[in-house]
C-alpha cells in the first residue's frame, strides 16, 4: 500500500501502517487473515500437538484402558490450552496494531526511550488508517473473538460431559 505524500517523522518501523503490513506478511499473524481453512488448520494442528504433552499427564491421572472417557475428556480439554494461548497472542497483536492505526496521535522514539515524541496524523492519514481498521483488521479481530466463543463452548461442553463420565 502506497503511503500518502505527507511527511511522517515517525521512524519507518514504528509507523502504524508499516506495523500493520509487517503483521499481514508475518508467518504467525497472517494466520488471522487467511481463508477459513487456512485459519482453522493451525488451531487443529496446535490442538493435536498439545496431546503430546497433555496425553501423558491425563493418562497418569486416568488410565486410558480403565477410564477411557475421563482420559479423553480431560486430555481434549487440556489440549485446548496451547491453541488458546496462540489465539490470545493473535488477538493482542491485532488489537495493538488496530489501536495504533485508529488513534489520531502516534507516540514514537527516535533513538531511545528517553526521547519520546508524539506525531499528530493529518486527516488523510487518519482516514486511511481508520479504513484499514474497519475493513481489514476488525474482521480478523471478530473472527478471533468468535473462536474464543467456540472454545468457551467446548470447555463448557467438556465440563458437562465430565458430569456424565
């Protein structure tokens, strides 16, 4: 995306538009912007890989041969921890960039923590940034929020299933 012709004193890597572009191109954060299959596949992969850690712990608590239902429910719910943490990091990253794009001012540092300054975005930059938030970032954040809702439903379902096993 081409930047407007306005002179921006903020260092390149601290400009919100460049932070946004870096996130869209990064291996991890681009996950939130992928199509549905590309979004769900890493969640399922993390959940499956979590079984490597959670499975032995659950089997120590509930022998799979003696208590298969308890083992299955406890391991399945425990394995949700790593995907949930990954989604939390996605959410926090996209929220941070969204906040930086949405605000009218951009705090920045030219050479270190001691020389912080604030740049006020011109209207054309502010409008561009807010359009990016509304049409590019908000759908990603909503998708992650819906995924958190689905994970909450899975946890509640696991808790209910636990009552019957």
